C-alpha cells in the first residue's frame, strides 16, 4: 500500500513538473506541442504575431517610399528634357516635399544638389530651381 502511494506521489510530481515546462503560444495562448524551442502553435499564429509586431515600421517605410515616389514623379514630369528650370511655386503646386530626397551632392564650389533617385534639383536665385537628371 505504501509502495502504491509513493508511486502515485512520484507520478503526481512528474505530471506537475511537465505542466510547468509546457510552453504557451505567444499569439493565442494555446499549449504548444513539438520542439522545445517552438514559440507558436501554428504558422497562422506565427504570421499573425509577426505582422502585428512589424506593422508600425512597415507603415513608416511604406509612407516614406510613397512620398519619395511622388517627388520622383513630379521631377520627372517637370524635367522631360533632362535639364530645365522651374519656379518654386510650380513645385509647391504639385505638393513637392522638399524634406524628402535620397541623396545630396555638394560641388567643389559649394552648390548643393538634392536627388530623388536619378532626378535632382538645385536651388537658384529668385525662387528658381534647376532640375537635372543623372546620366
């Protein structure tokens, strides 16, 4: 009788120990079966969790890229010949965002060209801009 009781106690502690080691899915809280390093119960939960985690940074990148594309489209439409002059109001009327560009080129004499990919602009006197395309 004592032997059976001791065996029952051992089994009870073994089951309790196993329950403590069991992991729960980070997304839905379900019990995970399989590998010991698994964090999610299914591909659906893994994808759902990662999509939630990355949403903020993806939105920032997507919005910035969309605004860069818009700037690029404006410069391309206004600079069909590869080199042209426009007034600031023309760029402003197309909602050009002067704060977004992909690179800067500074000449030896100190002129600063701002580029949106291969389309660039240089601020001139009297609110004029020189638009150029890299070749």
